[in-house]
């Protein structure tokens, strides 16, 4: 992508960044709240499932203006078993931010989810249409990754 072409999400992703507000972002500049209730670095139950819930839509441009963006540090990339793309994720900021993304086979973004208090994600394993992501405290986040948004 060259110049300022593309949506806010596309421009950020092309620059190696993602919005800082907790959310699920798509390249068409649609977004929904993401609610991740811990467990972060200080959670007493490290090694437990991470609750993940999608909320209401919100405006991407306003979110980026208010919260800014962060540089994504890639910790892993893993091809989907069916060859339709790959899953990637990692961290950013001061060690508390985690992010996950699903890419198409051509490398284009399907969605990116950012979570301010999830801690960085360090790996993934696929079980059919389900992906099990692990953060740096061995907490797991399980998502269906077959559609345009995780469930």
C-alpha cells in the first residue's frame, strides 16, 4: 500500500501498528468492543482460560484519535491447517498489551484484536476450526477462527 490510501486499520497494519483501544478491528474500519476480564500478569490464577466477549460497535477513527496506536511485536505466525491463511499474535507497549490477528493466504488482514490487559500472546495451536492462543502467563484464549470475526 502506498501513501495514505486505505482505511485507518489498513494504514496502521501496513505500518506495523494496531489501535490501542480494546477491540476487534476489520480492514473496512468496522470495530467492536472486546471484553477480556484478565487474567493478566498479576492474575492469581495464571494458566487459566481467558474470558473473551465481543461487545458493541464503535468508531475506529475516534478510538485511534483518543487512544492512539501501538507498535505490534510479532511473537508467532502459524498457518491454518486448511491453508486459508494464518494466525499471528504478540504484544506491545509495556508488556501488558496482547494482540491476535487472522490473515488470508495472501497475507491481507481479516481481523486484528487488541487487548490492553491480556499480556502478550506467545503461541497458538489449532484444533479443527478452533484456535487456542496462549499468553506469556500460560493463560489460554480459545476462539473459532473460521469466520470474518472470532467467536
